[in-house]
C-alpha cells in the first residue's frame, strides 16, 4: 500500500450515489499520475487537459447514459487549474454544472496534500516535517518513509492493496487457515493506527480490537461534548486521523455483506463500554450514528425540530437516517423513520396551505392536485403504526403531533368548503354536464358505461384507478371525469 492508493481511497470516499461526480482542481499537476489508477477502479475519468470541448461532451454523455441509470457508477473530472474563487470565474468554468451535483477536491484543510500525507503516516510526523521543509514531497519520497514495508500475507488474506481495502477486508473475514499475516498486521497497524493494540492470538481477537478502536474513535470525533473521564483511557485514534476513521467506518456501514456484522459488533462494544448509561442524558451526540443507542437521541432531535417549526432540519435528519445501516437492520429504528417520513409528507402539504380563490372549483382542483396528499400521508402513518411490532417510546409523542396537525388542517379545509358550497344555492336544477355530453349518447348507441364513485377519504384510490385504466385502455375507453 502506498500514498497513491491512500489518496484514491480519499477520493472514493467523497463519491456517493447521491454525489457520484468528483471534480479535481490540480493547478500544479500533483495528482495527474493517479488518473490511470482511478480508471483501473472502474471510474470514468474525464481528462480535460486533452481538450475542453470533447471532455465536456464526454462528461455529459456519461452523465446521461450511465450515472442516471447506474447508482454504482462514478466519474472524475480532472481540471489542471485552480478552483474558481468568485462568481465570474464560475461563469467561465465549463464544468460548473457538475460541481452542483457532486463533490470537489480539494475542499477544506483536510484535503490539503500535506494533511493527507500526515494522516497516511501518522507515526512519521517528524520525518514529514523535514520533507515538507525541504520541499521534497513527491509520492516516491512519501512512500520511502514506509521503510520498504510490504504486506504480501495481509494483502493475500484481505484481497486488498490500499489501506482501506486491507482494513475492511480484514474485518470481513470469517475464518483464516493460519496466522502468518499477524506479523505484517502489527507493522501495518503501528503505521496506520497509532494507539491500537495490534496483538492477538486469533482472527476474532484482532478483529474485536480493531472494531472497538474504529467505532469508538468515530463516536468521540463526532461527539459535540467532552468525553467523560471514565472513557479517556479507552484506545482511540489521534485527532489528525479523523477523516481516515470516517472513511473506514462509512465503508463498513455501506458494505451490504458487513451490515449484520457491523450491528453486532457495535452493540457489543457499546455494551462493554456502558455507553448508553454514560450518555443517558445527552441531547445531541453528533451527526453520525455509530451505535444503536444514539437513535433515541435522533428521535428526540427530530421531534424537537417539528415543534420548533424547523421542518427543513427535520427533513435532512430523516433522510440521513433512512439510508443508515440501523434503519436497514433494526426494525424499531425502521419503524420510527418510516413514520417520520409520512409525518413530513403530511406537514409539507399542510405548509403549502389551502389554495383557493374562494370558489368551489378552485378548492376541488387544489384537493385533487395536492391537498389529497395530507389524507394519504395520515392514513399511511396510521396503517404503518397499526402494523408495527417494535416501537420506540417517542412514537407516542410523534403520533400526537400528527393527529393534532392533521385535525387542525382538515377543520380549516372543511370550513372553507362549507363556505364555498353555499354557491350551489344559485343552481336550483343541477345538471351533470358529463352525463349530458358523454353518458346519455353512449347509452343510446349501445355502448358500455362504467360509473365509479369514490368518497373523499379514498380519493387517491379513485385517482390511481382512473390513471391505470387510462394507461391500459387509452384506445378503447373515453373518459369523462367530474
């Protein structure tokens, strides 16, 4: 494993399904030689040094034909120039649109070349000080500090080459024929994970120590409060390794075949350290949900956002947790965030207001186009609530919010309807124009007529039924909707 592989891991960590494009601004050409390595990883590389027009066209085509269809696709756009720093520069940047739908590198101090080198070799800070002082910071000079370290046995066991691949690969193993790799592991751990006890007599022993080191480090790095004294002696990574730890932990959670193992190990470590009791009174434990007990704090935060009218913050929190490993693997967590999603749909409809200029037609059009979503979300909430087996205590409070907001909303809508319905008193003889223009002539011609009547509380069922019939029988059915 070398600095090149480590930087590539750093780039990959920035590219996710929701932001699959990484635009690299590299004025001095430091990273240009890494582009072939990125291609070997299956990443689409757009090298803009070979012509801007063709590069822009190639990027656009890949975006439309691959990225939009395959969530696992990734693309790097390489720009050998400084990142734009003002609006005028961005206007003249032909790849500005990709910036809005992806990530950029470097972004922030953690992406600086020196910082990356220091997190790559945390045990070689003095040597790195000397190299950067001299200006001798090529990849070869940085790799020379590895003391010729090679890990053939560890690479064979983990099927990995980079630091991230070897770490995740080691934690993925369920068994091994021998412990020949242990000596290499100790050298690797000393260089990459300062403070980690790399000793062990078995694979499981080594894995448990590594799991505890990584997860506890992530938890502490993300913690917005001081660490209690009784936990300061627990082994963890130094502060400069925060981004490296985040990278590994994200990979562990995102790897589907490791999710069950992740949940089991996280629960075991939290229990061993008594974390739930230690942080029982905490109101905020950070943005990362490393351990299961943190979900209870997330529920409270979500409800607080709703009470404070911070719906945007509540939406971000819900979206984050819906894609988290705990929502995928824990039924209680999944129940709450599914209910939270219905709650947000309901509140979004309520916040849009009842759109009507005072006429009955405007009111009916509003309900048909968007107002019906409030009824839909409310029913889905209570349907899922009835089917839930495991529910956290916060569901009771959330249900109270849903019921009160919905009832207030429907009362307002009914009052407006009652005021509008008075318009009908001016029409002593009501004639359904649909019947006059469509139904009667059809009956006289001997055609079959189907009349579907749906009440307001099942409006979306009728709407969906109508759309389905229209799609399936467009050439054979004439519609008259009123």
